[in-house]
C-alpha cells in the first residue's frame, strides 16, 4: 500500500511539472506568434504540446520513480514500458515539429509567390515529403521499440544474415507497391501533376484533390472521388488542363439553317460576351465550320481563366445563341424539309 501511495505521488508531481513546462512553452510560442505575425511557425509549434507533454512526463517519471522504492521485476517492467512510451512520444514529437517547419516554409512561400502553378507544385511536394517523413520516423521508432525486447535482440544476427533473401522475396512480392511509391516520387518532383490541377482521366474531368505515395484522388465535377494508383499517370497518357497555365479555350457548336444571318449572330455573340462574367476577354470568334444538305454548323470560340469558368461560359453562350435564334430569327433554326419540291419548267 505504501508503494502505491508513493508511486501515485510521484506520478502526480511529474504530471504537474510536465503540465507547467508545456504551458510555459505554449505561452512562449503564443507570445512569439503575436510578436511575429508574418512567421506562422510559432503558431504551428503550438500543436506539439501533446507529444511534448508525453515526452516530458515519461522522462520525469523515469527519473523519479526510484523514489517510490520500486525494485526487482516490477522496476524492470515499468522501466521498459516507460522506454517504449519515450520512443513513441519522441517519434510523435519529431513528426509534429517537422510538419510545423515544413508547413511554415510552405505558407511563407505561397504568400510570396505569384505563380499558382508553382504553389501547387510545392504543395504536392510538401505533402509527399511529410508522408515520407512520417513513414520513416514510424519505421525507425518501431525498429527501436523491437530492439528493446531481448528476444528480438537475440534474433538480430540471424535476421541480418537472411536479410538478402528476405529483401529479394519482399521486392518480388511488393513489386506493384514499390512501383507506385517510385511513381509517387516521380509525380512529386517531376512536376507531372499537382494538387489543384484539372485533369481528364478515363473520360472524366476533375481536380486533383490528394496525392500520396501510392494513390491519387481526383474530385470530379459532380463531387465524386476517383481514386487511381499513381503509376497510372506514369504509364498512360492523360490530359492536364492546368499544365503551363489554367487559361483555356472552348468551342460551342450550333446547327442552323442555310438562311441564318451569320454576321448578326456574330455581333450578338460579341454583345453577350461583354456581359458574361466568366469570359476572361482574351479571345472569341464565330464562324461557319461545316455545311450539309440540311443546314450549316456554326462554331463559337470563347476563352476563360479555368476549366470551371469555361464550362459555365460555354453553357451560357449555347443557351443565349439558341434563345436569340428562337426570338429574332426562328427561320434560322434547323429544319427537316418534307414537302414535295416544286416542278421545274422542263417537267411542265
């Protein structure tokens, strides 16, 4: 009973001391954030208070628990548990600190850069870099935790001796997974596709929402998510509408009768585009691109700053041209002639 009371007092004192240190560190970070609002690092470091508390509490308990009079088997078990907690908390703290530093650097770069394409590229690289760091730290922490067990330490020699065979077998078994991992690095640092890019894959167009080491998520225009392995983008052709700039040019096809007043239709298109908020004023055109025995094909060309505005502009132009023809020139609408042709003089 006396041992339990001593241990409870030690744990309570350590918890209070760790809490006080963490609160002081959080106060300093908040003060530095207020003094330097242009540097987001201090605000991001405040997210490290939970892993910092775990690390401090574990260190204090390891240092102070002998005061409780622990000895023998119980002392060894408690020391081992605290060591595992210290390894896990240290890995957690390292990931949080690295994430704060990387996100702070990205935020400052995004605030200074005027090129949206570069910002999306850096964002993709930062996302993949943090995933690699998290996986590497997790693997290292797991390896250190296993080494603390005597049985795994004894098996270390035999495991190292068979590492070559295991590596070959694992490489063959995980060939597709490793291929996706390397493809992820190629996408991130080869600038093939970035978060926020508008792409067309398998006939579906959407915006790249997430990029990981093994898969890529595309959010389509109707809010569906299409998940593809990253190796898809390194082995198959795809359209990237944001490559080299997000501005786009689109076409609107209207089928009309041969009697359509094309000059008036062109002038009306110009007047309508002046009032269209999604037209970026870079260019426009209207011309007859095809003819057939039953009518003509009129093509309107419009531009917009991105894919979403282009879709809206094309729909608006199509609706306006059809409504204008119905209202002003109904005879210019496409017709199917079913009446008998008038006899010629030779027939008479």
